[in-house]
C-alpha cells in the first residue's frame, strides 16, 4: 500500500478542541501583556507589534528558551558603519530540541540608528 503524502484535515471534535486550546492560550497571553513594554505600535505603522519582552513571556509560557548567534557582522569604526545578522533559535527547555529558527538584520544606516 502506497503511503499518502497529502495533508488531511482533523475531525471536527479534534479541530474544536485544538481551537479552544489556542483561544485559551491567547487569552492568558493577552491578559498578561503590558502595552508599551510587551507590545506597541511602531511609528509609521498602524498595527501593534510584539516586542522582545512580550516574545520572551510567550516563549516562557511555551517552555521555550531563546538562543542567539551572530551569523555575520561588519564593523567599520572609521565610517562608522555597523551591520549585524543574528540567528535566533527557540529550543524546548524540556527536550533540548530546536523548535524554530529565524534571522534578523540591522545596520547603522537605518533611520532609527542613523540619527
């Protein structure tokens, strides 16, 4: 028998149970977030954005730990110009496995750092 590689939808009761759990978790998170500290509107945008302290609260609730690695850097003290590429890994505290990874980059020519 050939194994199917297509995605299958969960049955209705599993879907409802999972969505209820997601909604409960979102309520817990939302009730513990502090505007201006955990999230806020970045100038030039119109929607709230999660900030690092808020992300750390959510990670802790999920039993995750964040770890950072400088992947690439440019530092020119004469110009001055600085550029950093950072990899963030989210790891399960209980199992030590990597759950997710992402990259972030910034440089000193960006408006918020330049002036």
